[in-house]
C-alpha cells in the first residue's frame, strides 16, 4: 500500500487532540502510521498493543478504536496527561506507562507495538524541549534501541509498526530488525514537505548528507516487522 499525506488538513481524520505545551503535535508521520493501523485488518479486538512514545495519544486511540487493549507509554508526563485526557474524552480505556522501552517491555509482550519515535538527526544534544523529534547525530538514538528490543517486546506472532524518515536510514532499521529475527516490509510511503525542525537545520543535514542540496521534501516510510 502506498499512501500520500501531504497537508495537515488531510491528516484531520485524527480529529482534534488536546495537547499540553511541549507535547508533539500529530503530524504527517502520525497520520501516515495511523492510516495504516486503521486499514490493517490484522489488528483488532482482543489484541494486546503498545504505543511507544504516545505523545497526545493519537496512535493509541487508533489502536483502541479497533477494540484492542492498549498501553500508551511516554517519557514525558505532559504527554501522558494529554493522552489520558484524549482517551477519556473518547471513552477509550487505555493503560498508561511512564517510561520507554524497558518500562513498556515490563508490561508486555504485545501482539502489536507501534512507534513514531524521534528520528531527526540533530547537531546538538537532545534536551527536554526537543526530545519529541531530536534523535542524536544520525537520527537513530531511539530507532536502534527499539530495533534491538523489538523481539522481546513482541509476542510470538506479534508485529511492530514503525514510521520514520528515509533521512534516518530505513535500510539500517530493516537490517537491525533482521538481526533480531524480524522480517520487515514497507506498508506505506509518503513524500512530505520539510517541517520547521528540518528546515531550521538544513545546513547541518545537507553537510552530513542526510538531505541533498535543493531538497525540500523528505520521504516517510511505515515498516511492519514480524518473525
Ligand atoms: C515524534 S513524537 C510522536 C508522538 C505520537 N506518537 C504521534 O505520533 O503523534 C515522539 C514521542 O516519543 C516520546 N519519547 C522520546 N524519547 C522517549 C523515550 N526514550 N522513551 C519514551 N518516549 C520517548 C516523546 O516524548 C514524544 O511524545
């Protein structure tokens, strides 16, 4: 399946979500992964799911609407409070976990794990205000640990659904998943204009070869990985 999500207006099926200051605004990556989750008939009632780095809870809500039992995890208390309110307003029962991979794994294993992790390469150390998108010098600060932990997060027939930019090396993600015995497939792609974060560091990204001179768009990719 190839999906194209070009504008925030087209991402509206996510609906209006409450966000405390500093919580990630659902964007094209959120919308692309959400559309995949909603369309994938392999996800549904009775499944045990986790949304790693839930932010405002957009993906947890997409999962819960399928009838699945969902754990939403985030390192940010403001994100968890926002996700809690958004799920309560929709009468969707969701468990909340403060933390990252380890804390999420403790409540597992899961039939489905979804993640829209931070993946933007950054010239400066990640701080609290940038941790929703900054992911170290190569954009893989969370992707690499996630790939390494994926086999232990997943039940025997479980699957990981992940969205990232090609800027942060999709092939590397697929090799890392394969090293853990997980076979991956591309479920969706979308070409989207650079947002303010990428636009604000184009010089660094171009110098390091993450984008080509003159580029104004990046490709988002949704992967599904399973044993
Ligand atoms: C790109 S945002 C995605 C938010 C939401 N899932 C969405 O798609 O709109 C990444 C989220 O991961 C969270 N995060 C960053 N580092 C984390 C970590 N080490 N453990 C857990 N969550 C983390 C951030 O607080 C942020 O909410």
